[in-house]
């Protein structure tokens, strides 16, 4: 069977990356691409690297144009998806790259986003530990999927094994992320001009204001499900200091996350927590002891690479994780989730190889 697909937000970064990956997917036909201010223009004017799709023209983003496909991807600014998702009830599979369907708590939504709250969908991070299992099980047969925030899934994948195994204290997590500006989208913003970011490292959303914080707390609370030692299921028990820093690389996230070692946890138990969590996973890989990843190793790839260190002097576990924000952080996660939801081979159209240098 060939699935017909519509991609909204097709002139943007996330939509463009969804299209780039889908273009090599044998089971889909990209039939429709939509945008907003750029509707009516050729896709190639906005995504000139997508040569195989150069014949497509951007249409308006309306429920009528998106309806009638087997699969619809929404890659719109947060707060915009909800107006379309309500009207796409007949579409068998809808995958939202935005935040509108990620959070289970309206209180958290109101505090960090505001505007209309929409029901949570199946979270598109298959490898995440959830209630003693994996999120993958919740994606099989799913008809509505919320792809993750790129920083959120990077940090959640980094620390979920330690939280689930009870070998770290989740009430004192600190994470600092070097992030490329493509994470903020393609629309013009003065603080993201080349002249502002080239040759400079620019922190933003300092002091607990970044919108991905509740998403991480939600994911880590789910990881510490009933089967765990810590038994923490309330996001209130997950406290996180989160500081992103924009650095001059177009794409990529390097997250350095630390948390105190739980009393009595041995080095072997700590390493085992991460090894067993990701044993057999294709796209989330723990590097050998002593190795830490670089963003170049994951660019263009659907891979999250983790380096784990145990700093006994500081009494903290340190996890360094590299992700391509546009692939494993968004479009790759969306397509991996699509594959699982439809019962296709999970790895179809996704690579584990980066493009370094
Ligand atoms: N960038 C990332 O690394 C990343 C990672 C994870 C998740 N996401 C999420 O993916 C979504 C898209 O992000 P992005 O980085 O691709 O943003 P972007 O580059 O700014 O693209 C936004 C897209 O949405 C369209 N659009 C804007 N306002 C719209 C409206 N009112 N109705 C319909 N379409 C509208 C734009 O069309 P025009 O160009 O025609 O105006 C454009 O195609 C966001 O929710 C973001 O949080 C992004």
C-alpha cells in the first residue's frame, strides 16, 4: 500500500526536513505541501535542496486541503496546530511537530505556552522508558502522534534510564545545551541574524522559562513509573535547571546533563541502567566508557548518541548527548513514529550515519 501524505509548514525547517526524509520512503507519496505567507510559491523557492520535490507548489494550509490524505504532518508554529487537528477527524494518521498535543497538564501548558489547551497525543519518542516499558508500545497503531520538542527529547533520553533505575536523584537535574539556531525556525528574528550569532555563544531562556521544561519533567516522571526504585511519578518531584546556549552551527544539540548519584548506587549499577535501557536500540546508542559524542556525528542522522561519565568527586552522573534537532529532534522522530504507528519497519527512510565533517 502507498500512503498519500500532506505536509503543512512545508516552507519551514521542520516541514522541509520531514519532506527530505519522506522523499526516500518507499511507502508514501508526497501529494500536498502547504504553507502560510508563502502559499502559491514553488516549494523549490523555499527548499531548493529538495530536488526530487521541485515540481510541488505550496498551497494554503486549510482543513479542506489537508483532508483526504492518509497521513498529515503539521509543522506549524506552536499554538497553530490545534485549529487544524480538530477538523482532521477523518484523516487516519496525523502527526504534529508542534507543541500543541505534547503536554498532559493544562496547568503546565498555561504556564509555559498559553492559549487553547489541546488533548495530549501519543508522544513520538519510541525509545523513552515509560512505566517499566518503552514509549514504542504506545505508538503501535496510534492515529495521533505528538513529535517531541528537540531539546526536550534530547534531555529526556539522556536521563530517563537513571531516573527509571533510581540511580540518580531527579530533584536536582542541571542541563546546559549548545544548540544550533535552526531549532528556532526559519522566520526572521533579529537575535538569530548571522551577525548576531557568528563568533558568539548566546544563552537564552535562562532561569527556568524555556518551554521544553514541562515536557522533560513529564517524560522523566513517566520514566519513573511504578516499576522503579525511586517511585516518583509526580513531575513535581523532577526539578530541572535548563539553560540553552545558541552556538554558531546551523543544526545540532549537544546537551550536558548532570544529576546527583543516588545514595548507594554503584558505578556498575549506574552504567547498567543506561546499557540496559538502550540495548538493542538502533537510534539511541550509548557510547563505550570514556567516549563522548560530537554533534557532527549525528548531523542528518536519526541518532541520539550518549556519553556517560560518573564524577564521584562531584557525586554526579554526567550525560553528554548529541542529536540533530531537525532529525531525531523532530522530523526523524515523526517518521520513526509514523513507521511504528503503521506497522512498517521502524527504520525505513532513516539513517544512523551522520555527515561529519
Ligand atoms: N526547528 C526545529 O528544530 C524543531 C524541532 C522540534 C520541533 N519543532 C516544531 O516544529 C514546528 C515548526 O517549526 P519550524 O522550525 O519548522 O518553524 P519555521 O521554520 O518558522 O516554519 C513554520 C512553518 O509554518 C508556516 N506557518 C506559519 N504560521 C502559520 C499559520 N498561522 N498557519 C499555517 N502555517 C503557518 C510557515 O509558512 P510560511 O513560510 O508560508 O509563513 C512555515 O512553513 C514548531 O511548532 C516547532 O516547535 C521544530
